[in-house]
C-alpha cells in the first residue's frame, strides 16, 4: 500500500489558539509529532495540513512538508480530505497535531492491523482510561467496542453504562486513525448525520452509514493538549522521555 501520514494543525483553536506552535522543550509542538512520524518507514510521505501562514513558515523553518488548506474546514478530517485530493494514496493516516506523545510504534501497529483486516474501512487507536475523572469529562471521547474489536459507537458520555457488571474497562480514542481511500472519499462526499451533529464527533459519520471501523488497543500515555495546563504536563513527560533528542538539537543550535 502507498501510505501517507497527514497531521492536521489548526492555529485558530477556540480553547488554545496557536497551540501547534506552543513551545515544548525548545521546539514547536507540531515538530515533535512530525519527528515521531518520520520514524515510521512505512509512510511514503508525512504532510502537515494547516490553515495558517504562521504554521507554514514554522514548518519550512524545520524542513517539514506542509500544505496550506482552507480555513473553512470544521474538522481535522475535512482538512485531511482536502490534502487527499492532491496526494493519492491507498491509506491515509491521521495524526492529531496536538498529541505529541503518540509513538511511532503505535502508528506502526495501526498500519499493520488494517493490512490484516481487508474488511475494515477505517481504523483507530484506543486505550483504556487510567483516570476515573476523564470518564466523566465530556472533552474525552468514549468508545463502545465489540468482541471483534470493531467500533460500535463513540460518545462524550460515559458508555456503556455499567448496570449489569462492575469493573468494565472504559476505552478512549487516541488521536491517530486511518482511512482507506474509498472511506475518506465517502467521508468527504457525505454530509454529517444527526448523531454526528449532536455529539460533534466526526468519525460517527462512518458509523451512521454502516462503515466498519477497527480499533487497536495500545498502552499509551498520549493526551491531547487542550489547555496551557495540558501543555505543562506534556513538557514534563517529553523532558523525561526525550532527553537525548533535546540534547541533540540543542547541540546543533
């Protein structure tokens, strides 16, 4: 398969404007996401997709492949779909630009899993919730997954409700998922349905139209940067786990 990784990076975030360029241990956050993706040799290309000239300039500064896209896209997936119209591939891997802790190994696991599941239209990483407070936080997306690891539903509510059994593990999405070309074309042509509009979760467009979305369980420490407080936590983790990378680019400077 020809595989392209696309990193949607929106500057005008409502909760944290400019966050793709937020400083993380001496580099913009988007740089860390891009560098991790470069470790995945299965990718034929890695492209940042943005609506901001500021992000374009920063990407050029660090030699990152970037494409300017419309500022009218309501979601990152819509931005990815625009890039896909210019760059042909069999599989498009979407890596959220505000999750710099997603690992190259997790991205590889995603690719290998969909290669072994020809019936899957799309695939996404998932992990078990580690902190109970996140289960009731409506900014985190909860997943209902069947025994064959296919996605049944996504919600901002805590699903499923544990009435019958206790100790059920709750699952959340990790900001890395992939579309086969036909599925991404379908997404682009199809209007959001009632459930997607209610939950404001774009991948529900596939589920509402009976598309198959496979999940891959990983043990990840990834988290989305939605606030400056989240950024502080990310900086602490990267300072501890990426010390060699920080030292390497510091020496180059």
